[in-house]
C-alpha cells in the first residue's frame, strides 16, 4: 500500500508573499488591513488577491503598484462603512 499523501499539504496556507511585501513597502496599509480583518492573515491574503470592482477589476495587491492611495481609500471606506 502506498502512503504518498501521508503529510498534509500546508503550502497553500504558508504562501503569504503579498503580506510580506505589504509589510515591507506599505506598512501603514498592512497595519490597517490587519486591524480590519482582526489579524487573520489568511483573510487578509484573500482580500489582497481578489479583484475588486472599485479598483477597475484589479486586486488591491495589483493596484498597490499603480496607485497605493486607491487601496488606502478603499480601506478607509470599509472602516467607515461607506459602501456607496
């Protein structure tokens, strides 16, 4: 009997490169994101990678290299409950 898959795969739970980049290059945004998502790195990572209509279909991580202020604005709107 083969036991090829005896170790659980944790790769998908440990790849947080975007969060590390954010922590290094945009620490203020990193802090705000972590506060809003109660320090759940998995949820933060998902939010960073999912395309958003407010960002013209780009993910917040993609938008950081174009205009980080738009990502900040989106986080502020989320914090203040402005979903208009």
